[in-house]
C-alpha cells in the first residue's frame, strides 16, 4: 500500500487501498484540515444533518460501491456504511478538495468528469461506458472516473456495472 501524502484532507484510512476523490468539502468539526481522519457513523449523520442531502448521497453511494465490490461479512450496504465506512479499521478513504492525485497501484475513483479533467488530459482517459472512464497512464493503473456520487447520475445499475469493472480491471 502507498500511504497518501499530505496535504490531503479527508476521512478514512491514511494507508487504504481504495480512495475516492471529491471536489467538495463539508462543514464539520469531524474534519482535521491537515490530515485524513477516521470517522464514525455518528459523524456521517452529523455531516448529513449540517450539510444537506448531497452528503448523504455521497456516503450512501460510496457504501453501495464497496458493498458491490466485496460485501465482506455485511448483510447489506447500510450495515457496511454504519459499521465500516471511513472508520478506524477500514481500508479506504474519501479525499476532499485535493490539489493532486496520488500515483499508486491502489484503486482510486475521481468523482465527476469535470473534476477529473483538472488532473488528467482527455487523451489520457479511456471511456469504458458513457459514465465510467479509466485513466490510461502507467502511474495510475487503477484510477477511474465516475459520475458524481448522486443517485440520478450514478444509480444502482451503474454502481453494479462499475463494481464489475473494478473487479475485472483492478483485480480487487
């Protein structure tokens, strides 16, 4: 595993194998502006309460993706969200408003084409489906571009399709 380097800010594991990059940052006391911090489900609920429905969608879609890729011992995605998502013992992270994308063999998702194009040029991106792309650069072999984590842009069928792509390309 390649640990994320500062100045990344976000939630979850600093040395995780699965990272999501988001252009936005919620207003919350759970966020340390200088590092990646594990959070608990109560923090997620507080972020949702303080920042609106958009953050609830981000956390829910993230949990659904992880559950589709590997349900582990969880009975459903809600249990994964409540008991595992971005917590101390997890193997994933949510990086907020980054200034760069880490070069790594680990799986990385960038939410939104517009945001991804601030890091990569269009010729470096291969669209696998109309909504999902793979970065073709050698330093980013398991980096993908997804729609923003919103049910209308990234519905359950899209999540299942994407999970299958991750399993095939990233051997996750």
